[in-house]
C-alpha cells in the first residue's frame, strides 16, 4: 500500500472517530407550512435517546469501514485523464455523490412504534373496522415508515454535507439553506436546541393537557348541537311573525341557559383543579388564559355560525322542505288594502332572528374573570364575524323577496279587481241611488240583484240559505210559533208551581223533625256524653240554617208567582230555643277539658291566679245557666197548670209533683265540681309559685320527710293524693319568701336589661373630625337611681341567693359612674386646650406641655373612635383599662393647666374664661372648665 493511500485511510479513520457533527439550528423559514415536519418537531426526545442513537450510528460506521478496509486492494496508479475530464467541478460533483452514498448507507433508526400508535389513536374507530380498511391502514403505515426513512436520510445528508454548486446533481427535495449547514464546527447547536425547546415549552399552550381536555369537552358538547332547532317548523303549519319571534327568543334563551348550566360549569371545574396549571409559570398565566379564552371563543363562535347557517338553510330556494309557512292576512284599514304583517315587517322579523341568534352567548365570562370573583366581569369575544352576518342577511333578503313575489302579484290582482269598492266609486253609486225617488218594486229589484250577485260570487253554506229562507217566510210562520210559545210558558208555570208546593210541604216536615230533635235536648242528662251533645246541637243548627235558606228561596219563588208569602214561626222559635242548649253544652265541655288539663296536665304549668279567675268565670256562667233553666221550668209549670184548669172546667184535681229537670241536674253537678276545684286553688297558689326554685322544694321536702320536687310527670291529681293540707301553713311561708326572692331577681334582671339599648349621644366637634359626648344627663340620672335601688336591694333579707350577682352589678354601675365622670373631665379640658395647642407658636414656646397634650389628644381620639363604633354604654365602659387611661389623662391635663397658667402669668396675658359648648350638658356636680387668669 502506498504512503498516499495510507495517509488517506488514516485521515478517514480519524474523521470517523469523531462524534457526529453538531446540527446547526435551521433557519426560521425552513419547514414552514409543512405539516409532516411540524408534527415531527412537536415530539420530544430525551438526551439519553439522542446519545444512544449517535453511538449506534458511529459503531455501525466503524464496522462498515473495517470491512471495507480489509477487502480493499492496493489502488493502481491514477491514470492521466484529459484536462476536461478532471475539472474541479466534476471532481466536486463525483466526490459529493460518493460521500452522499456513504452517508445514506449509514443505519437509520426506524420510526418509533409509539409514534405510530399515537397516529392510529387519532383515527376514529369507525374508520378502522373491516378487513379492507385494516389492509389500507397497514399500507399507509408502511408508506409513512418509508417516507420517514427517506426524510431522515435526506436531512442527514443536508446536515452533514454541503451540496456544491453543480447543476447536473440530482434534486434532493427542496432548496438548501443559503449558508452552509454541514461540517461547520464553529458554533455549537446544543445550547440553541435547548433554548428553542424551552421557548416552545414556555409559549406553546395549545398542546397543554388542559387545552386538549377543553377541546374534547367543546367537541363533545357542540359537535352535533345548534342553538336553535327549527327543522320541524314547517310541520307546525302557518305561524305568525310574533309567535315565531317569541318562540325563537325563548328557545335561544333556554339553549343558552343549558350551555351555561352544563358546558360552562365543566370548564370552570376543569380549571379549578391543581393539575390544570401544571407547568405554567405565574408570569405566564395571562398568556395561558388568553389561549383558553381564544379556544372557548372559537368554539362558541362556531356554534353560533352553525346555527345561523342552519337558519339560512331553511330558506334555501332549491330545497324548500324546511321553508317556514308564515300567516299573512289581507286587511282593509284606512281606506286601503294591505297585508298584515307587511312585506317589510316580515322581512324585518326574519332578519331580526339572525340578529337574535348573534346576540346569544355574549355575556360568557372568561375563566380568570370567573375565578377572580370581582364585580367587574370580562366576557369572551363571541361576536360573529361581520362577513358571516352580512352573508346571512343578504341571502335571507333575496330568499324573502323571492318567496313573497307570488303574494305580491296576488295582492296587485286583488286590488285591480276590487279597488272600485275602496276608491269611492261604490259609495257614489249608493249615494246617487239614495238621492233619487224609487218605488217599493225598485227597491225589491235592487235586493234581488244583490242576492243574485251574492249567489253567483259566493258559496253559501246550507245553514245560511236556511236562515235566509226563514227570514223571508217569517210573516207566515211566526203566529203558530207564538201560540206554541204561550203553551210552553203555561206548562212550565204549572210545573214550577207544583214543585214549589212540594218544597213547602217538605219544609214543613223538616221543621217538625227539627222540633222533635229539639225536645230531645231536654232529656240529655249524662255529663260523660257531653261531646256527643255538642255535636248533635251543631248538626241541628246546620239543619235550621238550611231550612232558613229554603224559606228564603220559597219566598222568592212565591213573589215571582205573586202568591202570599208563607211564614214559619216554628223555625224562629227553634232558633231561639236551641241557643241556651248550645251555650250550656259548649260551656260544660269547655269546663271538662279545663278540669282535665288542670288535674292531669303539667303541675308546674298551673297558675293559681289565672286558675282562680277561670273558676270564678265558670261559676258565674253555670249559675246564670242554672237560673235560666229554673225560670224556664217555672214558666212551663205555670202554663201547664193554666191549661189543666181550663180542661177540668173547675173540677178539683191533685197536682202531680214536677219531674226533675235533667238539664238543671247537670248544672248542679257541674257547680259541685267547681266548688271542689275551688278548694284546691290555695294548694296550687302555694306550690305553683313562679318563684319556686330547687332550694325551696328541698325545704318543702324536709318538712314532709320525702322528696316533693315535681318533674314532667307530676300532676295536680297526684299531688292531691299526697294529702299535703296539714303542711300548707308552713309551705305558705316558704312560698311567700320565694315570691319576694323572685321579685328581687326580676327587678335585678330588669335593671340589667334596661342598659341593653342605652347608648352615649355623640356629636362631631367643629371641623376637628373628633366626636364628643353630649346629653348625658339621662344616663347619669339612671345611674344614680339604679345605684340607690341596688344598694336598697342588697339590704333586703331575701337577696341572699343573688348576693354575688347584685354586688357585681353594683360594682359595675359604680365603675360606669366613675368612668363617665373622668370622661367628662377629660373632655372639658380637651375642649379648652385643643384650640390653644393648635397654634404652632404655643407649641414652640411650651414644648413639654405640647408633647403632653399630644399624648392626651391621641388617647382621647382613640377613645372616641372606639366609642363611635359602638356607643352603647355597657360596651364602651367595658373596654379594658378605660378608667385608668382616663385618670392618667386627667393627671397630664392638670400638669398642662399648671404649666399654661405659669406661662400666662409670665407673659401677663389674659385668656377669657372657657365654657363648655352647648352640646355638653353636664349635671351640676360635673366638672366645669375652670377660669384661668
């Protein structure tokens, strides 16, 4: 082997031992618009995969080189070719072809199966079914794999070699970059690759998983959906414009609400999850949400666009199966004929429906606007493009004009034929005929001609023909009809008179039955059946009421027949006689229920005073009832005796003893029950005292020797069985003490409750921005009164159970009084000093006093600020340390006043006496601003 060949082989080995040359970042315009390249570049490879691929390529190249060198034979000396055959251009061309074949012979990593799987996932399952489609898919996969291998070889050549400017070289598919991109080791490509990849990751949001989910959600929701479904509108028959407009508006509103209640909550739910913003930096959130808003806007715009196109399609002139049928009426108004609605109105309605569709979904909030929850909302841009709306309006105008052409021609024909009836010609003919004198025969001939005309131009229904004949034949047929009518009226009158007589007889029988039932009430004598008695009385009253209504109806009918009105005195008597029984039975039933409640109800729910009042009321009512029935019984006996004397005609006869009246017997029994209950009232008054507490029941239990404390099951019946009468005197003493304790406790709580709504009156002081107290006289008077009451209550021997509470309340009232006094003192000083220390000159001449006043002023403003928030007395004075702070302020103010007096004395100045303003109303003992000379 010659030295030249050895040198060439060594150089070739050295070149192949190097790593693959770095790939220089291609120009921005390379691959633009090529879908295959865009999809390829969108996939990411890790560094380890790239490193493995490079290593495989290098090792394969080394193995091929070793096999080639082993088989290579020493080359023969290069022959001497003519100069034309060894030109530099041909050498470069042949050299490039040889190197290109070497590069293309390098092993190429095939397309990854994962990529093919992703491609297949994008194909719908319906397109994969069937044997033929499986073969087609396999063929397409082979084609994609072959194209991938060819593309990899082409880009490998373009990235490794620089194509020389030789015209006869074959085209490699696309123009090469202007500047060399292969074998250029002056720049490193890895950092540019990482930077570009980083920029894509930071700016390309459409491939984010959340965007894919949003896209799928929109496709699932809107793929086969339109805002309005008007395909069946023609099947509804003729419709008026107003109804269509309302129906479309309602349907659009419902569809919009459905979208906002289904799709939009899902979108919001998608972006409320943590993983929805995974990989998005905070500073990129606005750009990310802008991408979200754009995608949502496009989906909604597409929905509106499909809806508009579907609506326009209804008016397609070539396919009129879905064309709506509008109801139009030819009207005569204002001496002219016209269609209603007019052609222009119909056109406006149809075009307005497009605008109504375009107005839908215009207030959909953006995702960040909804998530922020601010009052100012930002909506998506869902407005349809102007060219879409203009296309729809122009198309609909043409369609409407085309479809209304027939109606317009019919209108013109109708006007031409019948316009003489409207332009006044017919009126002039009638006026001329009426102005002339005509005979009856002439009028008849006019009528005949009119009837003949109507019969010629109009098909009358049989009913109209019959009616017209009846009118013409009326004079010959009316008299028999009158006679028949008179006969019908007379028969109807007799029938109603018989019915009225029957009603009167039935009413008499009903009143007689009611009287018998009324007599049975006097025999009722069982107190245990009182509920049934009340029911019977109510039923009888209802029957009496129905009988009265029947009387009114009968009298009204009698007036119509001009009969004498029938009277029913027995019915009035029944109304009067039933009332005492109704009152008595209800009173006894009420008494029985009240007694049951007292005896078997909750014992602690009883009240002696109210119980005594109710017993007295029952006693009075029962006594009145008893007197009433006794008087009634006496009258009945007297009437019977008078009747007996008249029947005996003077013969002497022994008088029978009067029977015992059951009603009077029941009254007497109830009176006895009331007397028994009266005897229990003292026990109830003593034991059911509202002031009784657990301590009192313990005292009662100690007296009797066992536990008397009542529970939820204790009743008066059980208490009476204990036979506590011997202990009532001792119980009364304890109960009286409980009443006095209860009175004190109630008074104490009343005093405390009085302060719940009492607040300091505050008013703004001049232009200082600070509020001051005013009108505190009522509060001070209330404090004095309650302190005296509290001290008096503490001296009572019955205050012991509440001694701690009343002592704490007294201490609080005293503290409130002291706080108010100190507060008013500070306020008086502050009102006097505040105008003085507002002067900068005074602050400079009295710096120490100025600083002290600033401290007091700060405290004062804080206190009044707190008081302004909640001016209630109890709330303000409960502030921790308020009294001590006011006392400290007063001490500082005293020092300031001394310093101020000294300063004034030194300067021999005179300040007038300071008085509190009229808004500060203090009592006579309160601090008043002193005089300072």
